[in-house]
C-alpha cells in the first residue's frame, strides 16, 4: 500500500507552509492517513441494510448532521441530561469510516445498537457493500463560498498558522482548481446528486442553508428517512424542538467536551469544528473578482441540476 500511495499524484498546500499534503486517488484529493483507512475500508468494510451513512464533503455541516442524527436515533434511551453528546465528542459518537480504527465503529454500534456512520468519501468511492446493501444515505451540501472559507480556516488552524501567514487568496485559488479535502467539491456534490436521482428511496439530500432556515421540517424529514419518525405526541411534547435546540451551534459550541481535547491521532482540536456556523461569512473574505470567478464556475458545474450552491 505504501508504494502505491507514494506513486500517486501529490499536492502540498503552499499556503499551509507545507503542513498539508493531499494525494489524488480515484479522482479526488485526500490526506495520507485517511487514504490508508479508505483503502482498507474499500477492501473489508461490510455495510448492513440497517446502516445509515451520513455523507458530506468537509465543512458542509457534517458535525451538525451527526449531532442531529445521533440525538434522533437515541432519543428513547437518552434525554438532554443523559445523552453521550454531553461528554463525548460527536465524531466519537458517530465515527468516521476513513478513520484508522474502523473497529471504533463496530464497538459503538454494538454498545449502543447504533446504525450511524459518517464519511467524506465521494459516492463513487464508497465501499461496494454500502451500495449493494441498499442502506440509507444522507448527504448534506452547502454554499460553495462558505465552504471555501470554512475549509481555509480549518486547515489553517490545524497548521497552527495565523491568518497573516496563510494567504486566503492562495487557498481560494487551490479550491477553484479542485484541490481541497475530498475535492473537487462540485464533483463530490454532483456524485451524490446523480445517485439520489437514481435511488431516491435510499439517498436523501439536505441543504445546509435549508436546515438552518427551516430546521423543524428538515429534522422531521431526516428522522422519517432514517426510520425514526417523530410521533404526534412527541411533536406536541416539544421533542423535535428540544433536539434542534440541543444540537444547535450555541449549545454544542459551549459544551466543555467541544471546547477541549482532540480525536486520537488528529491535528485538529475539537473546538476547530465549531467556528461560526454562519451563512454568508464569505462576504468578509471575497473580493468582487473572487465572487465573479466562483459564481461563474458554480454556474458551469451546476446548470441544469436545480442545485443552488452560491
């Protein structure tokens, strides 16, 4: 595996001062540690029909989606005073497929009878069993401009660089050339979008901005899709509203577990996953030329799909 990986095209992000290197594998860019785990997962991971995969490109609402799905699935076992989300980082509660220790997922599924697992892999690179098992797939996507800004800050903070030492302009240009974690971003979105047209009963697309503007109907939609619909009595009792409030940015970002520590083997501290969660933050970073260029690119990639990412 080591020889195969070393022979792949590589790109070291200059603006991170050499701290971040991506490898191009199956037409997308990925870090070496995640690539190794991805290859192992493709070779050996066996999905079950009852599984629910929470899929996303990085920085599109992954942490929020995982929190909501976990709270929905476990609501009969835990309430807001006993949920593991109070003391355990959400990415441990809902493990990532391309983490080095996939056994984490098996352990947590066994202990909590959870069907949930997350991944950033493009649809075309998912383990074959994920498709053949007909398990449920939920995919979240987001305005490309805010994704660029969030991606920039995440890698910058992981590289321990102040903004003055990490030019945003360079990060922007890389992203527009398709170089980003699990990018090109547009290919990532289009892969799941096309699959959702072919397999609508198995794949649900959620838009980050829609989840923010109308959380209740979208959370109910998510719960129904993954097989855990809210009853009339639950809705009357405020269960849906309580989950939305608990999993909201204000609450989650202030939990001690999300302000300290980091995942084993990761360069990213837990707090990096809770930066702003605001729509339109890109306006603080983009020049008029940047906006024009990315809007043109977005139009070229998504014309005719009905998807709005700008």
